[in-house]
C-alpha cells in the first residue's frame, strides 16, 4: 500500500514540477587587440564662427538677429537711374565676392523682365535728410523686418568709388549688418573723406567676421522685401 502511494506521488510530482530550462552554451567573445583600431579615423568638431567683432552692431528684433533667408537670395535690385549703373554693379560685386568663402550664392543681382525688383533705388529722394548721403528704410514687427527701399543723394559730389562705398554700406544694412565703430570697415558709420577708386571698396576682415556669424544663426528674424 505504501509503495503504491509513493509511486503515485512520484508520478504526480513529475507531471507538475517545472522542468529545468536548458542553459545556452557559453559563447567565447573574440578579444580585439589594440592593433585593430589603428585604421580608425576620428573627427574633431570645428568650433562655431567667432562672434561679431567689438563695436559692430547687428540688426536685431527682440533677442534674435535679422538676416535674409538664404533660400530667398539673390535679391533683385533696380538701379532706378541708368546713369548710376556702374556704381550699383560694383556695390553688388563687393558682397557677391565677399560671401564666396562662406559657400553662399550671390546675394544681389540686377532685376530684369523675368525677375522683378525687390528694391528700387531712389536717387534724388526728397525724403532723404540733407545731412545724409543715403538711407535704408524699414518697417519692423514682432516676427519680420521689411526693407522698404534705399534712398541716395544723386547730387552728392564725391568720386565714384565713394559712391560705391555708400551704396555697398546700405546693402550691408539690407543683409542685417548694423553700424561699425571701427574705421576701415565697410560698415563704418562715416563715409571716407579720402577719394576712393571703385576697386578699393571691399569687405574688411571684421565685416566678413560679422557676416559669417550672422548667417550661421539658425534662429533669426527674416528680412523681407516689399514684394514678399
């Protein structure tokens, strides 16, 4: 009787007792020697562009700098008076050449029948203050800065190179650059008193540094034209 009971208990235990889970065989991981890493290459992230130079202003709205949306360039310019075409041509070239090291496309090109003007230059504009050779007119809001136009004094009797400097300076404002307090910068707030040749007008290293920093900013207020 006891034997039958013991046999029944063993059979029941065999049915309900969990079976052991077989263990996975141990896999030997290969050892990587230091020599295997000799063909690896490492890249060190480059630092961001240096900040704008000292005593160099940037157009801002709130805490955000303003610049043209790169995909919206080039802006088309109408000279307004064909007598001043050589001045506009050289002023555009100053910036178009200056941005080439940044890998950017042309910033300014002349308007034509297929490409309407974003800005028409206003020569002999009566709204221009008498003590100013040129001015850029703006309309600003919370999320946009709009260029309304550029006025220039056609009677301003200076050499052509100085006129190029004046117009190129105003185009710098269109790009979002403010005034510089450093003589020698294109964006210096005073016009050169020395007669300039047209080819002398170009960006200074400080102008380039400010432009490079400005157009590296991902969070910015877009600058629009009247037709945007």
